[in-house]
C-alpha cells in the first residue's frame, strides 16, 4: 500500500474508503487534471474558476501521496 504498514491505525475507515476511490481514479486518469475533472465534476460546474487540480493535490498530500507515484 502507498500509505505504509500502519495505515489502518492512522486513518478512519471512512477516509480509507474515500481514498481508495480517489486512488483508483488517479490510476486510470491520463493526468492530474483529468482525475480532478472526474472527481470534482459537480463542484466544477458550480465553481468555474476553482483550481481542482490543486484541490486534488492537497487532498493527496494529507495522506503523504503524490499523483505521479499513484499513476506510475
């Protein structure tokens, strides 16, 4: 796992389920921008000027993850 051996002791089950989906989307996306479009499609329609790629980057950083490491 990308989170380390003791991840289950560090994160709630709710967070891990959400993160698992985010990781799947990142792995199947052509770029971080593509993943962000898929993950934040509804909020992108409401906030046309928001930087959702940065939003995804910050979300991954909470778990010490980087898109490039998930995508390779």
